[in-house]
């Protein structure tokens, strides 16, 4: 088995050219030389952020959905009860985001339907975590480490500042092997339609993410947390260079509500929305992105705020709205009772409208057409 040094991708081409240019010296390996004699490395960054990433070991019992258990003849012949449970043991990752209060941010699917969550830090300290709350709509959860001291929290970055091509590292616990660091690029932003969560705005990266990495950290080269790793796109269950992370700006909003209320209180404004999809040349001048209001519920907050069917929402609270998913995320993560300021285009004119988010008991699931 050959072992190759881990070198940031941005330097691979430089290394190849440098090795070609160095003169051969008998008996010595052709080691590339760099300015000041220093080899590029991410080790200082890794040393800074890895103490904030923890390994999770979870236990619980879930219902066994084997279709044979639903067959009355099978149950009668083998004396099997209609519903059976089986014990599960799984691993995942988490990120310490508040050292004083001991809060750990992780993925909901890691801690869903489990009874015990054990947290292990990089230094080997172990804690039994308390579930503060979780949100299946964004696949996020918050754990609490009660009585924990001398923890190190990772600083949160601004995921809205990310650009395709930015270098990132992923830190987690793949396959339960222990803390592992991988590097890559931001491959795409604003990914939707993955079909995993109800509210999607994923960061896509080619940094290796595997089972067990869920809930771990996606970090920029400033050492800031920019995403929570949550999913992979794979036909075989392993890394193929397409991983997804929940942007930290979304995760921060969810975490704040979970810490305050134990859950996310979603509201509604009473609209159905869809992507702006018009034939070439049919869109208003300069308008290529936005969310179209497909329907407005009578008496809803949207109707009271002046929203009309056919309006094209191009911004919410000053943030550009590229598609229906972006607007749906914005409305779905705005606390009940707060107002959202929408910029809409209607028959060639721009209107600035204010809509108050009202209460609802529903959590919409469709990725493009919804009733926020």
C-alpha cells in the first residue's frame, strides 16, 4: 500500500512542475523547495478547529419494518408479534458551538429515535449528552453537555460569503474510525431538490464525506464553521466527491429557536410559490431569477400584506431570491410574529411589501411548490 502526502489541491499543479524542474541528485529524493523552505500545509488550521469537533455514539430502539412481520400467516406460524423492535448502534459527528453552555450542533438523523447519545472529544473526554431539540425539516439538532468544562467552541462564519471554488475542510468521524480531516472545494451553492429535507439550500463540496461524517464541520480556511455536513450523493454508500452541508447561516437560525423553544416554530403567510420559469424572451427585462406567487389564500397574511397572484419576488429582507426554494427557506425560518419585507415585481413595476408570518401547525415538505 502506498501512502501519499496530503497537499492542498491548489498546490498540486505547482508541485508537479517543480518536481520536473529540480535537478536529479544521486541518492536523494527530489523534494520540492518552496519560498522560505516551508512546505504548504493545513496543519495549523487543523490543530485549531479539530478540538471543537466531537464523535457521537448513539443507541436506541426502532421498529423493524420487515414486510414479513405484517403478514398474518407468517406471524401466526412463527408466533411473531405484529410490531418488532430492534436495537441500533450508530456513530456520527457534532460541533461544539457554545463552550460556556455546552451546546453541540449535529444532524437530526444521527440522534433521531435514539435513547442515549455519548459524546467523545478529541482529547478523549466522554459525556452523556442531553437532547435540547431537533428539527427534521433542516436535519439539524442541538445537544447539551451538562457540567462540561474547558470546551472549545468553533467560531461561526458567514455562509452567504462563500463562493464556488473556495477551499474547505470537512472534519468528522467517518465509519466510526475516529476524527478524520479531508479537504476540497465548494463545488456548488444553493443546491435544492436533493429530496432529503423539507428546507434545502445545501453547500455542495468534493471534500470526502462518508457515513459517520453527518453532523460534522465544514470549515473555511479562516477556521470558521460554514456548514454542517449532512448528506452524500452516492450509489454505493461511499464518497464519490459529492457531499452536502447545511449552511451555517441557516443552522444558526434553527439553533437559536431550538435553544429558546426546544423546537422550531414555523409559520405561514398563505402563498403557493414556484420557480420563475418562462420561455426565452418572455421574462421582464433583466429578470432571470425569482419566485413566482402561484396562489394567495384568502384572508391570509400575504393577502393582507398586498401580495397578489403572479407577483415575482426578487428579494426578502434585502437578500436576493434566486428561486422558490430560497423564498421558502426564508419564510419557513422566520419566527412567528416577525415581519418579512419583500421586493416584488408586478407588471413591470417594483413594489416593497411587508408581510407578518402567522402561526400554523403544518410543516411543508415539497421542495419547489409550497404553502409556507
